[in-house]
C-alpha cells in the first residue's frame, strides 16, 4: 500500500479492507475543475490545514456539493512540500484518535495542487493565475499567530515588511507582502470580490490581516508603486472582506505510535520529518475528534457550503464572543498553563499531565474559577460545556500524545491574548478583585521561571522557539536557582510590558503577586512543585 494517486485508485479495496475511508469523487476531474475555476486557495500547509480544513473540503466533494478542491500555497517553509506533499501526490492520511480508543483513518484527496511561493517563477505565477480568476471565492490562512506581525514592539515597520514596501507588488517576497501582491493581481486583472479568511488562533484575526495588507498597500502608494484605486478597492467591503474566525482542533506533531499503526496496515513511506524551519510533519496527521470552526459570514463572491460540514457561519459579534471564550478562557489559557508548568515538571505529554492531581487542579481553576466569571456566552457554543469537554475528554485523551513543548512555542506572543483579557476585565470590574487570579499569577511566574532554562529538578533544558526568547532569556540570565535575587528589578521590564502581558501588570495590580510566586519558585529544586501543590490545596 502506497499513498499515491495511482495506488489509491488501483488498490481501493485493499485500503478499505484495512478500515480506511476513501474519497468518493473523481480526483482527476476535481483537479481539472480546480485548475479551470478555483474557488478556494489556502496559505499555510501545516497539520491544522491537512487535519481539519482539507477533510471539510473532501466532505463537500464526496457529497457532490462542489467539483473543486483546495489549492494550497506555502510562502515560508517550502521544505514541507518536498517532505510530505509532493512525494505523496498531495494526499494525506488523517488518523482521528478518539478518547474511547477508536481510531478513524481517512485518505484525504481534496488538495488539488501544492505551490511554493518562496522563489517566485512559475510556482508564483500559478497562485497569481488563481487570484486573477473571478471564480475564486476565498483565500484562507493558517500561517501562525506571529505571521501577521508587521510592526516591531516599538511601533516601527519590521525590516522584512519594509523591504516589501520598497519592492512593490512585483517584488514583494514576504508572506504578507505576497498576499498583498496577490490582491493587487486580482484588482488589476478582474477586480472580482474575494474574502481573505484568517483561521489562525489570534484575537480578531481578520482585522490583523486587514491591517497588515492595508499597511503594505499604503506603503506602496506612498512610493508610487501602486495606484490609489487599489487602496479604494481594498477598503470596499463589497469587493474584499477580512472575516473573523475561531478555529479549534488539536493537531499535535505526528506520533511514532501512529506511524507504527499505519505501517502495520502495510502503508509505506510514513516516516517522520523535521523541515528546515523546525516543523514536524509526516504523510499522515494525527488529530483529535473535537473540532470547531466559526466564521463571520461576509463573503462578497459566495463561499463553499461549509455549513454542511458543521462550520458555523454567524455575525462578527458572535465570532468575537466565541473566539474570546476559547482563546482567552476555555482552552488556550489552560493549554499554556499546562505547557509551561508541565515543561518545568518534566512532562512530555499533555495527557500524562492530566493524571497529575496538582496540574489538573491548576487548569480546572484557571478555567472554571478564574476564567468563567468574565466569559460572555456566545449562544452558539456553551462555555461551561466547552471546558468540560476540554478537561474531561480532550486533554486526557491517551491516544493524542500532544507535547507541552509544542504548545510552549511563541508563548510571549500568546500571553497577552490568552491571559491579558481576563486580567483587564478583573481590573475593570468592581465586583472582581484582580488578586483573586492566583492561578494565572502563578502561571505567569512559572513562565518567567521557564525562561531560565532550568527545570524543577535543576536540570537545564532548551525552551521552545519564541521570537522574543533571546531577549527574555538574557533578562533572566543572572537568576540562579537556589540563590536570592532582586525579583522586582528582574521581572519589572517583563511584567510592565503591555506587549507581552496585555497590560502593565503593576498598573492593574497583579505584578506583586507574580513577583511573590516567582521568588518562591526559584528557592531551589522542587520549589515549583511545592508552590503549585500549596496553591491548589487552598
């Protein structure tokens, strides 16, 4: 059994006999139709795309609702295509690992083409052709939260974005610059409407994308590199929209045990890969069964009928409430708490952490006790039921094998979103006391402790990638486990930085509690565990 276009056609019965759900459409016809009249382009080829979005498109194809698939384009880590796309004819095996032990296996064949935009040339021209086609309805993105940054922490334009502003639509090479250039291609070729839909886990993701695209276009206009009509088009919501969305599905790194299972079926070529930029990938994606996608229903050129697949289309206010519920309260803060503290305590699996009474109690309090009081019920998803599913089914799933080190990536970019909103609401409301955020204060202190690169046993470890890691670790370099230090002087530059914390924690009244926790958890080996246990025992 091989994962190839020819093999799945010739050996369909063999795959089905091993329990694989196979595509129920003519893939050759789908690829031809997509080349002729594309409807959906996606930027970002990672596991969340292959494990969630591509199967949604497959359902529509299987049901005969559409005849086109997805064109996926990569503007950063092109080695991902060489490792797990092109050798397998853009096919993927999605292994859904259910909490009851069931494993559902599906061959996903809805990706019509995979394109590398990095080097320009014919590959870039392919994406341009899709954007020039009036049939294109939607371009979605999963390029990670930091992918939308175009400003440095001091408010200046990031150097790479500034270069794209200088280069103009014909010379832009960065992800955001390329997307702005594709919008320019569409404007000049046909001016047909389109929706650019960010599906990344960040607050008001559509607005962040809109701000970046407009900033780049304004830079071009100021330099005489595009016409003013392009800016008029970008600001016309009958022509282009930037809907907000909330996406949720845990797609961890490909797991060795899943690889072994697939190979035991007789499937070849399931090797695990690490790409040039450190992404973990394979020809399969292992993922959980729970999934949510809520999108603001603003599509000026129509859209795929994704409501048939369980996607919720609603107004922007509801999306905002759902996104806030999930990202700021009911999932992401719990994930970050587990990742940071779990790494300090030597855990390498989230499901194993959920067997630890102290860690389980910590995330329960972060969610139920400290988060829920400031959640507004969005109406389409119940917040309490959402947390129940996270804590009772999703995190403990023994088959998911998610790694806290993966979740700890880019924590400096996540804290202002995942904890900042809750902290501000506590500080603003007269019926709440910000110093009651005892578990969140502990998590923030634990993150500062994590930046020392020393675990609770006193052993050195390498913190996960983070754009601010060199700067932050330098700030903590003088702190030694078991030795007293000036905690206030050490933490003040971090805790007062609203770009990291979401607000100045000294102004809102939480910084002192974070400092108190930090002072205690650097007292020596075992201090993190001791302070955590005392906290949850109260």
